[in-house]
């Protein structure tokens, strides 16, 4: 059984640019959630997708957007990057209940 | 407004002894609780969970206890091993895990050989 995978592993962008992060769900999982983890903090919920529809959103501005595809993989897009967007971005997949996380994408905004 | 709190940023325990990690929550709507372990440069790894209909759940060396009246849960690791050294996050969810996870700030556990 393949676990959750994310790409890229690391990324450096400059302020104002746009970024797309990708996530492949664990086999059989139809729900994907995205989290942002700043240094020294717990992960913060960005949004969740269930069967290609947004199913809940955290306290993040509209420049954070997402997609889920028919194969349940997902993308997180962030427009107009700000310095504070520098963080570890985590994707988690689930079917019913427990969320399983990928290794994360570390984004640095300069 | 931090709805899930881990008040101990760090904990050191001798190898072979019991490690006890604590977590408090404020939201009565939470009905599913999880513990994750995280190594540097990796994503959180699921350890164990408990539903609000139970007060204890065991899986090998890991046991989670839930006290709903006190809105408190704890993770016991017995016996502690060097590989247990990591940051441990407590997380809570509604709708029996089908909603977003709300995380605590983590406790760094160090096992002393």
C-alpha cells in the first residue's frame, strides 16, 4: 500500500510569486486535508477536500486555494506569496476518521 | 484561542521507564482524539487514537487515556525506548475524525539511554 506522497520536498520562492504544491493520497482514501506548520507550532488546518469538493476551510485568506482530482490527488496553490508563508506544508489523506500525513513540502519565501 | 493545549514543551525520561504526555482541550464538540509523533524533516506519523465513547485505548507500548469530564487526555509509553525520542502532537477532531484536526503545540520527548 502506497502512503501519502508530496512534491516537491523543498521550494524557494520570492515574495509576490505563486506556488503549487502537490499531494498523492494513500490508496483508497477519498479525503485530503492541507495543513501549514510554522516553526515551533502545531499544524494549522488550511482546507479539506472530499470527492473533489471543498469540505471545510480554516482561517486562511483566499489566496490559498486548492483542487482535488478524480483520482483523489490534490494541489495547494498560494498566490502573492508573503514572507510569513514560509512554513512546512503538510497533506493528509483519510477515508473515514484517521488522517495520515505525507512528508511535507518546506517552502521558503525570500 | 488555543483549543488544544500541550503545556509541557519538553520531557526527559530514562530508557525503560514510563513516559506520560499530557493534553488538554476546551471544545466540547471534539469527539475523536489522536496522537502523532514527528521526527525533524518528516511528516507526523499516526500513533494511536481514541473516540469519546471510550476512556482507554491500547496498542502495544502505547496507551491513551481520555477523561471527558476534565477534558484531558494522556499518552503513556511503556517501556520508553531511544527511538521514541521525537516531538509528540495531540490532535482533536469532531464528527469522529471526519472533520479538521486541531493540534496542540507539541511536546519534545527525549529518552535518556
